[in-house]
């Protein structure tokens, strides 16, 4: 994720061409000069390759849509560095390394005032620093560095990864018996012992209840330092700390404190935004929480301090981090006019700063992608509505004979996985029937479209379900033809619209609609992208409505599993959002002894774990712990062959989650 500035001084520029940043991440220069990627020369007045002066001058004050529409060919070369390969959208961010969160640090060796300020801050938190001054590879600071520039020394670890040398020697620190702010109760050779959950709780409570600026300042700095890799070097500890902050509603507390005190001290706003950026890097759920509880507060604070480079840089980094998420709510939050305006204003004000231009360009690329997705979804919905209107004029609704449904009792396990859970809920198999023609399928869809209530909608969708039922139509090829006919007639959108309209009115309709979507996702690959694009929210809402219904939750789980198998990257991202993961986890936890449910859940995670950044996300959600429980449950059960397959799938996902550790 983008490196976040940590002070108000003129920050060092970031060199995207530096050989030390071979993975596309930024390294930190030791001067204020800009290196030209093309010629390898340096010039303080070099034109930035990311966003040209002409392109910057054309950025409008408000109407961003018109600006994007100026390029008929959708050529982003004016706004984004075309010299780098960013096939994966995750390449738009500056740094994904948790160990490089603090990409810009003050040169303590060259600036005694910065050292005294840091020591004073740590002393207020009960830390007495002892040891030698930090050295930049034992080199004396240059004249430019001594005049306020940035000097960062780099250490090469065994894995040749570049890390910042900011070693705080606290092994001999003398700590008081009582820690007034709950931070850093003891020390070790590798740094400071991370705070416990109760201490983090105390920090958040103190910040929330701060009566003075000093209390708020110390509390928020304590939280920021707890996520600082220079002070808490263990990555696992920082992940746990960030997760604890998020679970205790820390994102809201931090933003409320920033809003409350920013008028008196812009430094609190600096630290708060830096802390929010760190949280979005480490815990995916933090990003969604920040968008939910008040991204507008962050933007409002930034507009209140238009000349604060550090604050504005952090806000751009935060927006860029949030823009990489795929959930609809976050996309809406970061696409508002206020967010676009603050990015435009910041890029215009600091047009010579590569950090600002890189973050801003990456943000706008994501915004354009989001706008394109919105247009595609609107187009699909409009086509479905036009088809319904056209069919309504052609034929009046016909009466549909009622179909008796005999409920079956829930089974504990499913030895042979059926296509859907309908095989345990519908009637007994009947004789083989001929598949319906395309005209008959069109009539079935019209009946569904013209349903007057939930019951009639349920009866209508049953007819479509029976047309894809393996017990009524024995041939898989025939069932595939029926599914393809439904897709060709825009039936997928019609079914989703009907489900959105009637799922709260009729449990029977909800069950059969989901059963039909599962069949379509299995037999017609072309249906998967449409279901994922316009149907995921409705499907998850249905699952939440009938949380204890084994058959409905089972069909939702199978549907997500099928969609996760789609080759289209966008479809896989849609079903890998946090809401979908939550639904799968909840379903597996409700029926922990059901082999069918557990197998589908493990297979779902196996399909999405290959997504960039997903192993860390699943680890943060403790999916490995969930899968360990699955293995423990099924490794010694009677059906060795079926359960061995479940355990093998669970172990495979766990290995992928931990392979980068």
C-alpha cells in the first residue's frame, strides 16, 4: 500500500526507477531531486513522468466525468505511468509490504531537534531510550540533509528486501511500574513488547474520552507507534494489534478524535490519517469500516488544512488503498465529488511531488474502472427491463398449475453431493421427460415476470426448476440446453430481479430461485458473470433473511462455489468480497458436522485463495483456524474416502495461506 508520510517537513521524493525497488515498490531518495526514469539524470525541475503538466492543467475543479470522457480511446498514458507494467490493479499502489509502512522517516542523526522530539514523545509513554544515535551507513549528513532533508539508511536482510534502518535501542530502557497510557509494558532484544488487547482497549478509551489536546495527542501517538515496524518489528504482532483496533471500533474512535481536535492541532490529523493508512494496509476489514463510519470526516479534515502536505499525502494514500476494494459500498464512498475534488486539488498544489502524483494517478485509474463497471451493470439491468416490457406486450400471463411440494427432513451428511440441495427437499424422482423448447422457456420466464405475489412467483419458478431437474430430465446435455436457453433469453437478470422483489415475501420462492441460479451457474458459464455482477447482494440478503434454513444456505454456498470457479477475474473478485466470505464462514459454523456443507466451504476458499492478497486476508479472518477444525472433525470419521477429500482440500488452502510466511 502507499507509503504514508509521517512529518510536515519537505518529504523526500520517491524514485520508481531505483534498482532497489525491483518489485514495483518505491524506495526513498536521500535528497530532494527527482530522478528521470528515461535518462537517469537528476533535476529539481524535471517533468514528472506520471502526470504531465498539460494533463494536470486540464484537471477540472469538480466535474471529473467530463475530464475522463475527453479520451475516446480510454488511453490513460496522460495520467498514469505507461513505462511500468501494471496488469494487476494491485500494482497501482506504491507498496504492499507491511515492513515498509513508514517510507519516510526523520533523520534523527542529522537533526537533534527531531531526536529530542521523538525521545520526549516516547518518554511521555514511559519509554527511556538509550543507545547510540542512528547512523546512515556511518556517513556524515550532506549539507542538504542537514538543512532539513531526509536521510534514510537501508539495510539488506537475508532475503535482500529493503527495510528502513531506524533501530530504537530500548533493551536497557528503564520503565515505570505503572504505564499511564497502557503502551509497551516490557522490552526485548528485538524491540518493544507489543501491547496486550486490554492495553489497546485502554488506549482507545483514553482517546475517546480525552478532555485535553495533550491527552488526545499522546493516546493517538501510542496507537500509531504500536503499528510502527521500527518499534514493534514482529509483523504478526502488528497484524493482531490492527485487527484488535478494528474489532473494537477503533476506526470510528480515531476519526472522531481527528475531527474533534484537528482545529487545534493539525499534527493530530497527521498522525490519525497515518494510522488509518496503516490499518487499511494490514486489516482488510478496516478499509470497509473506514468507508462505513465516515470517510467524509477525513476529507473534511483535509480540506480544513489545504497546505498541510503530510495530511494531504496521507489522505491520497488512504483513498488509493480503499480504491482497491471490490465491495460496492466502498466504491460509492470513494467516488463522491468531495473525494475527487480533494485529490484534484492536492495534485494541483504539489504538482512536483512524485508521491502525490503517483497516488492521485492510481486513484483516478481505479475511479475510471469503477465508473465503467457501473455503466455495465446499468446496461444489463436496462436490457432485462426492456425485455420484460417487450414480452409483456406479446402475451398476457397464463395460469400456472400448482405444484405440490413435500418437505424432506434435514440430513446430517450428504455422501454424494447433488447438483443442488433441491434433491433433499423436492418430490421423489419421476419418469424422464422431454426438455422444454425455447418458446416454452420464454413462456415460463414471462409467467415469472408477471407474477402478482410471492406465492405465484414461487409456482412460476418451480416450472423452470423442473426443466433443469436431473430426476425429471435425465440427460445432462438436455439440461444444459435448457440452461443455455434461459441465459440466451436474458432469464438470469429476470430471475435476479424477481428474487430481489419476492425473497422477503416467500421462503418457497427464495429456495427455488436459488436452486435455479445454481443450475444455471453449473450448466451455462455465461450466466456466472451476470449473477456475480448484479446478483451477489440479493443472494446474500436472501441468505441473511433465512439464516437457519439449511437448504437455502446450502444453495447459496454452492452458488458462491460455482461463481468462484469462473475464469473471469471480475467474477472471482465479486464473490471474494468480505460479505461473501462472512456468509460462507457463518454457514460452515452453523453446520460443522455436515460433510456436504464443509466440503463446499473448503472448495470455495480453494477457488479464491489464489487472488492477489487473499492469503493474508484469509489469515486475518482466521480461516486457517476454521479449516483446522474441519480437519479435526472429519479425519477420523467413518466415510474415509469422502472425508479424506474434505481434509485434503482444507490442508491445501491452509498451505496456501501460510506459504508466504
